[in-house]
């Protein structure tokens, strides 16, 4: 294979592939980026860890078609250091030769014949516009990072809703009918980086997201997603505050903590105002009062504690561009419900004393 490409484009497509490349411990070839130049001058870089595959493509003039597998992380590092406008890439025996100006780098290739067969997109495609795709990506924020619980590492597409949870919070939003799958949250997050709109296709075992910046194919999760509908409470009271004022107050309070930065932040809700506080026994206390519109809040008020990270993320999810945020609640122990910008979230309170 031989090709010459703009450095920025080669860096872009290899960067996409490298994000999906495996560690290459059990199967060294999975630590590689597969570069393929076809007869039409399309240069495609692909990386995979078997569960997740990512590829991106650019067009080059001329060259000799072919394919090669190069260690992804090392190739990306080399490309990141080169300042020349163009890079020539060629193969010779078991080496890839990278030439830019007066720089030549030779990298040992990985066995091309060991590169796995990548699943082809199947299923009926559905176009997700920018607004829907953005909401789905915000749902994926709630997906669990616990590798021992794969079903909640996924976002559920079912019955016209996309939902994600890590057992401490829940995000959900309406989506087009006909999408039914458990899609790993990581795949959605990576696909979101590749474009503001996407075409999604789900098959028996895989889902594929095709965006302007590349393609993400992921193995679907096999299992049962929690029956989350029963968890959504019918709230009896609510408070509405300005997002920026709330986040500012929370930011001030976050400075005050002992050894545990995740210690609860408290909202002391009374008619027409909310006091945001946090106390550190060995540090001190911060308190900020902000204006609020309340509904069905007793004059005696209510104190609710939250994990500060989860509350801040929930506020950002329902009000990504600022404006009012409404928090609905039953009491200080049951899930609080936030809504806005076409998406809803549940955040579990933290018991405070």
C-alpha cells in the first residue's frame, strides 16, 4: 500500500480508529489500526476491540491500493508530532514507512491476516436529527461504568423511549418508534463525537451509527434492562430555579468539604427561595440563597441532600443552554424528578442529618 494524505486528515481518521483499538494483550492485532486504500482513493482507518469498532475515511489522490495494520497508539502518537502538511505512508515487507519532510519513521506492522472480520451494518436504518441525537447522548451520561453490570452500562431503546441508569440516577427521553435494543453507553458517547446527526441501524447482534465523521459499530448487550417506569414517582411538590444561579451556588459550596468531595450538598427549600449549603466539620460552611418559584412547599420547608456530581449533571442534562430548572419531589427520601429540554431525569437523594 502507498498513499499520501494531508496530515490533519490522516491524524483525524487514525485518531478515531485508535479510540476503539483494544489493548492487544490476548490478541496483539486488536491493538492495531487497520488502514485500507481502495481503488477509488478512499483511505479508511478502523480500530476494534471486537465489542466496539470505529472507522473513519478520507480521500487521497493516487497511491497504490492495499491494506496494513499498524499499532494504533504508536501511529497516533507519531502523527501527533509531525508538523508537515502532508504525510506519505507506504509498506515494505513487515514495516510501515511514514515520511514527512525530512522525517522518516518505520513501524513494525501487525499480521494483516489476523485482523478480525468486522460485522456489516444490518437492520432498517433510522435517521436521528440533531435534536433527538443530542437528547439520546445526554441520556447516555447516566449509563453505569460498572463492568460487572453490563445491562446498565447500556442505554435501552424501547417503546419510543431511550433510558439510561446507574442505579443512582435515571435519564429518559422520547425517540422515534421502531428502535429496540440495549446499546452500550460508550458506543453512543463515541458516536456523538463524530457528528451532530446520525443514522442508526440495529440488527440481531449489532448496532451501527453512521455520522459525518465516521462509523461506530457495537455489539448489543444481551440481558434485561431494569423496569424503570415503576420507579418514576408522581411528585407532589416542586421548586423552580435559574440553572446558572443554582450551579453557581453549588460551585461555591463544593469548595467546602473534608476528605470526601462527594459529601452531600443540601437544598433547604422554603416558599420562594432555596438555600444551597455544604458543611465540612474541619473546614467550615458555605451557604447561598437563591430565588425560587415553589409549588406545594410547606412554610416549614424541606431539606434534601444530593450527591453534588449527580445533581450538577442532571441540571446540565435538562437545561443544557441555561434557563429554569424544575425539581419535583415527594419527600427527602424518594427520587427527585427533573425535566426540561425534552428529557427527564431522576436523582436519588442522599440522607442528611
